[in-house]
C-alpha cells in the first residue's frame, strides 16, 4: 500500500511539474529568439532560481549526496570552493555577457563569444559549436542517467525506463516553450526541493535523537569526520587548500557552461543582474548545506556495503524516513530537475546545430523543434550506453567545457581582443590540457579544469591589442 501511495504521489507531482513547463506555450512567440532565449524577457527571480537549478539538478541530488556519503565531512571543501569560485566569476562576467548578447543579436553562446566585438569569426563559432555539441550531449546523457537511477530505487524499475521517460518529457518541453518551459519548471522544482530537503534533514536528525547523537554516530565511521580528504596531492593543510582551490576553479567553470549562462543571457535587463545573483546564491548556499548534511546523515542510515550505489543515497533515505506523499514529491522533484536540465542541455545543442554549425541558420520553429528532438534521441542513446557515474560524467563534461571556453570569455570581459587564430589555439589548448589531465588519472588529485583554464588564459594573454572594457 505504501509503495502504491508513493507511486501515485510521484506521478501526481511529476504531472504538475510537467504542466508548468507546458504552460509556457501560452507565452511562446514562435520565433527562434524566443525559443532559445525566451525573447530576453525573463525576470531576475526566475533567472536566479532557474540558473542555480540547472547548475546543480542531478549533480546535486544524486552526485553530491553520493560523494558526501562516500567521503564524509571533507566534502565541504568541494562546497566552499565551488560556491566561492562561482561567485567570483559572476562579479565580472554575467552582466557583460548579457550586454554582449544584446549588442550582437545572437541566440547561442558560441555566437555571442565569436561576435563579441562585432567581428565575423565563423571558424571560432563553429569550433565552439562542435565542442559544445559533444560535451553537452554527454552531460545530457548524465542527466537522463540520474533520473533513471532515482526511479530505479523508488519503483525497482530498470534504469533505462526512467531515461526513456525523461527523454519523452524533454521532447514535450521542446514542443512547448523551449527555454521558457525549462526555466518555469526549474523555478517550481527548486522551491519545492528546498522545502523537501530541509524536511528530510530535520526528520533525520530528530530520528537519531538530536544533533549530538548524530555526530556521535558519525564518529563511529572511521575517518568520516576528518577535515581533509584521504587522497590529496599534498599532505595535511597544504593538500586540503590545493583541493579547495581546484574546486574553486570548478565553481569558476560555470561561465564555460552554455546551458547555465543562457539563463543570464535571457534576463530582461542587464541592470537587474544583481537581483538575479541574490536569488541564485541564496538558494545555492542554503540548498548545498542541506544536501551536504543529508549526505552525511545518509551514511548512518544506509549500510556501507560494496553492493550499495552511493548515488542512490537520497531517494533510499527518503523512503526510510518520510511519509509516502513526501517521498513522491522528492522523487518527482529530482526527476523534474534532471529533466529540465537535460532540456536546457539539449536546447543548447540544438542552438549549436541550427545556428552555429549549419551553413544557413534555420529559422522555422518546426524544423528547430525537430532538430531538438533528434538531439534528445542521441542523448538517450548515450544514457542507455552509460557505464560511468553521474558525478564522473558531469565533472568530465563540466571541466572540458570550462577549459575550452572560460579563458576566452574572461579575456573578452576584461577587454582583451584576441585574434580569431589565437582564440582557436587557446580553446583547443585548454580543452586538450583538461582531457589529457583526466586521461593520465591526475584528476583524482587535482581538478582538471584548473590546469586547463590556466593554460588557456596563458595563451590568450600573449601580447595583444587591448580593447576598451565593457561597462558593467
């Protein structure tokens, strides 16, 4: 009976989230600019909530909680570094990117970067488009995998069924309002999930007899409350600081993620970027703290066995502690979050194909939507063939995109005016460095985006003509 109530609750809330996305159809204007950028008319609170939900989604609900379950207290270095790096990047990039979007009249991330100063850098635009397509597709596959894992633990369904269901929902979003459907769903699920995560944290602590008892039980797990991760490039505090700095670069890497930055490109007025950031970081910090706490508490409730998948810690713990209706809500929220992020990734891929790679831009809305659905099918195939964890897939794609694009975007925001050739060299060098770093296995000690970004910046900052910086 309990499982039946969970299923009913899950389906009901999932339908609710989906209807919110489909309701965006009433605001659709049937143009390419509206489909990909919501006609640059999104209010600050929607931009903030949508951007942070897209930034985290399956990574936060599945990946981070699983990582905290396995790592313990030392996972806070990841949180501190990530949020700090993200915030630093936002101070000088977001407003300038929004202004460049308006002045260039471009609808894609690649288009804005390549036309920043009005130049026609077609080769650079195609290169950014190809790299975006490859890694955003892998990222989208990871989101479908995350949704499949959530349904697997809830209903004991095969994980492929959840991935297929997710692809269907993404297709519905694409035929509704494009990026607006994704933004509306992001905002709804982010608010609901904040409340649900707080409830789960409070119930878990109370069921253990309070905070002191919870800490006492965590102390019984060897090394779980150690401040520093076990595997560090350097021992002690120096190693922990290097670890934190590497994750600071991971947070800074958000500016290299087309599917996140498109939210800020869609803001109705660049002068309201500060309000959007307030919404973004208020939610980000609160939810990340709650997710870390739930991840640590889950280690007490769930046996640490070789057969248990740590990335299933959140839904498994919810089933054990919460009433069926709330379990259904949490699972529907997780699933909706991963699907709206997958939708954002797919839309970015679609913009890349229709605007950056094809010799003639596609303008007809129906053709744009058909391309988007074709890309959704490709992402589904990747998800079905996946043999990596959600955390691993996301970090690999995240670092590759950041290493390729962040150095160029930073240079443009700081008034640098690199030639097309130098920009291409920097993009390829940063990407190659990050991929080589991961191939050699060094990413286990140091986030590969750090050397990738530094190499790209070094190349970009070879002596070049400096342009006047844009005003914030």
